[in-house]
C-alpha cells in the first residue's frame, strides 16, 4: 500500500479526527476492526503523530517552556543573591532578559515563537517592577505594582492579539483590585474563601461585579462574531470566556450563599442576589437557545446546585433533630441528582445523535478519505454513523457529575449513619455493622451501573463511592480494631476493597477513581513498610523500584492499548491509562512538602525519602521502557523516545513533578488529547509553584535547575527544528 499522509499538519489533531478515532476504537472492541487497521487510521488522522507532527508539536511547546524556565530561573537567581548582588547587576539581568526577548519578538514577528516571547516579555516586566520596589523601598503598596504591570500588559495584549496575554491582563487586574482591598479582610482564610468581597463597600462590590460582567459580555460578542465570520481567529477560542464566566459565577455564588446562610455582612446584598438570578436566566436563554454551549450551562447549573444546597440547610437552621437531618440529606441528594439529570437532558437535546463539537461536513469529508484509501469499508462507516453519540459526555460535564457523585455519596453515608443511629447499632459499633449495609449499597450501585442511561450511571456512581468508603472503614475495623497504625494498615486494607470494587463496578469513572487511589496507596504503603523495616539506602532503592515498576506497567499499557481492547480486560484499559498518572501526580504534590503528611495522620514514618524514591523510580521507569522499545521492539519512534526519556528522567531525579509533567505533555500528544495536554500543563505549572514555596531547598538550586532546564529546552527546540523533517514521509512512519 502506498504511503498515506494527512492533507495538513497541525500541532494537535482536530476534534473531528479525535472523535472518529474514538469511534474506530469502539469498532476494535466489537471485533469489526483489527488493532493494526485502527493504528493506521490513527496515523492517517494525525492522532498518532509521525515525525512531522512531532516537529510541529515540539517546537512551540519546547520554546515556550524554555522561555518560561529562563524567566523564572532568572527571577529566582536575583532573589537568591539579594544581599550580595549590586543593584546595577540586578537591574541589568532583568532588563537584559527583557531586551533579549524583545529582540526575539522583533526578529520573528510573524513566527509562532514571537507569541511566546511576547508573553515572556509581559511577565518579565512584573519582575522588573517588583525589583524596583524592593531595591528602592518606594513605599508603594502591592496593588500599585499590579496597576503598573497592567499598564504594560494591556498594550502588549493589543499588539500581540493572543488569549494568553489578555488572560494575564485580566488576572493582573483582578489581583490588583483584590490587593487594594485586602486590608478590609479579616484573615488569610477570608481571602481564600472569597469573604474579602463581602467586606467591601456595597457600591464598590457592585461596580466590580458589573465590570466583570461587562468584560465577559464584550469578550463573548467578539468570540461569537469571530466564530461566525472568522472561525480560525484567536478570538473564536472559547476557553477564556468560560473561565471569565466561571470566576464571575463563583463570586456571585459565594455572596448569595452568604446571604442565605447569614455568614456574610449584617445587611444582605439583595441587589447582588437579583443580579445572580438575572445572570442565570440570561445565560440559560442565550446558551440554551441562541448560541448552544453546554459548558456555560454546566457552570450555571453548578452555581444553582451549590446555592440550593445552602438554602436547604438554612431551612432547617439550628435544628439537630435526627428526622430533620434525615430530611435535609434526602432533599440535598434529590436536588443534586435533579440538577445532574437536567444537564444530561440538555446534553441529549443539544447534541442529539451528533458528535460533540464536530462539524458534520468535516466528519463526512474525513470519512470519505478513509474510505477512498481503504482504511474503512462501507459497513464500518454505517456502524459509526448509527452509533448514539449522546453516550459520550464532554470532560467538563463528566467532572461536574463526578463532583456531584462525591457529594451525593457523602450524603448517602450520612443517611446510612443516621439509620444505624436510630437503630441503636452505633452504640457498640463493629465491622459487621458497617460492612453489611455497605454491601447492600454496592449491590444497588452495581444494578444502577448495569442499566441503560447516563443519569442512572451517575446515580450508581454515587452509591458505589459510598459503598467503597463504608467497606474500607468496615474492613479496617475488622483487621485493626484498635486503630494504632492508621496509615499503614488502612492503606493495605483499602487495596483489596478497591481492587474488587473496580472489577465489579462497570463504570469507567469509578474505575479511574479507584485506580488513582490504588496507585497512591500502593506507593505510600510501600514507602511506609520500607521506612519501618529496611535501612535507609535499601528502602530508597526499594521504593524507587516500586515506582519504576508502576511506570513500566503504565507505559506498556499505553503502547499496547489497541491490542488490549480486544482482550478480557478491555474496559480497564482507559482507567489504567489515566488513573496511574493521576496517582503519580498526587504523589508528586505530596512529595513537595513531606511534613504535611505527618501533620494529617496519627502515625506516619518519616517521608523525607518519598521525593527521592519517586524521582528515581520515574527516571528508571522511563529509561528502561525507552531502552526496551529501542533494543527489543526496534520501533522507529524509539529514536525520539529514548532521548526524551533520558531528559525527562534527569529532571525527575531532582524534581519528580517536572520530569513527570514533561513526559505527560508528550503522552498527551501521543494520545492526541487536548484535555490531557491541558491537565499536564496545569499540573506542571502548579507543581513548579508549589516547588518554589514549599520544597526545602535553596533558591540557588531552584534557579540553577530552571536556568539549565530553560537552556536545554531551547537547545532542544533548535535540534528538533534542525533535524526533524518538516514534511511527513508517510502515515506509517511512526510504527
């Protein structure tokens, strides 16, 4: 067969290509398509990247990460040498960085690299203003720094015409406003819970909310106009509008909840409550009928659900009667379930028998190309077209329903505890008191998850979570009634419960949660055992080997996922692919500040070696998998994966989250998933932020790692641009 290449090369596959590949994967599960044929379709559609696709993806990603690393490393280096470095040197370093970035912008104005450099210029000006204020002690408040920074960011945003700069401007403006009124808040906890806004003068608060609403309306008008006339424009992107709407609804929900509960100011803000209702009604009409947008409807429903739960609790304020508590739990469970059912109803009406965010004409054209090249036949195309697309839910809807499932699960556990209390079974509780009702909940959950309908599935998810929590507590009481070694024994007790429930419950979301927790507990309990019974060096090697085995197992599943779809464990493939890295992500966050674990649990060994073992295990797992792929399997892709694994492993040895985050970015492109790319980038940014504030190493070490990482990433950008071909040699080049 002749080489087949996609007509265009983009840094990520289109939604249409990703959707069609998801449908062909379903054909593999049904046996009407072989894994090799599905792999060829993946390559043709660009979901599995070839050399040219890797080049198009790596150049902007590596260049952006390299610039951000250099900017951050330079800031850390200046901060570390605060007392010893002369003033002129401090300013020279910061200003030379800005000049160098500006030169890149001027030199490559029409190149994609200029956009990243322009964003780095805007961020560097914030550092320059902070440096000026610290060196000369001008007496200016923090909000004045953000005001000056905003005055620089706005012209850059107008020039650059990119969402990232406008987002930075919007974020800096909000931070400056909040810092201006920070002195009116009661404590740091008030700031985190948005109570600072309750203490603002009413006029100022209303003006601030009105300004946020006007910014959102203006951005939406531009976005809707761009979608209609210029869909390829940067204004047509929807993520910024959704972020602005989510922040506005978050503030309004906090204020409305404070009005209902009486936790806010003495005089309720009825005007803002009315504004909240008008916002919900206007958003419902606009995004339900005029410009359908399920994400916006999901945000509004989440706000309505939270406010409704507060109102239900307030109806029975100061009532501690068991009957009233039982009624509160039932009403809240019905309210959460009803709003979830409403979202699923909107999903079916808005996208009835149609792919999510996929143009039918584009899907038809891509299908015809696959038919012409012999990658699909007419029968397989008809099977794809006859599939009910309403069973696929967008990620934001799945997230909202999963959070609702956790809330409902906690309510179910509360109701179960009330029933046991009224039955006098809690006077002398034992394991059977908890296990038997939990098994009943598990039976109900299994029945709901095996019936048709997304609504019943998510109700079953809530029952499954509640049953799992009850079974874990019951088994722990059975094995360790005294509860002396909490973290060690409870982790070991939870593992078989989670494993059995993951096999019994036919729900991908539940299995993802179970595998995430199992990955976390396996490594934590293994670290506890090695810390207790092995010498420090042997324990470090043992935990590194355990993490390496987990990494190798995960990468093996990723490489063979299409072949595994035809086996008996097909339904566990995707939960394993996403659940294992999710557990490792949680471990990376725990490793930033190991002492935090000891403050939570009653008994824990020292977790000082957790980060070292985690980093060494990630590095060993990546390197061994890449070597096996290179030496044994001898795939063409190993020419790329081996150096990538070595570089990510080197970063993981020093900072596990950095190496893991970089590798997850590569895995996101390998999977062709924009959602995974967003999660990986967000994790990398959050980890670096936490690594700066909480990790117990000097700023010099942090700055040197970031500076070296930035230089390495920029050199890699040049290497990729120089040696990887710009044109694909065929769709099967990455096989």
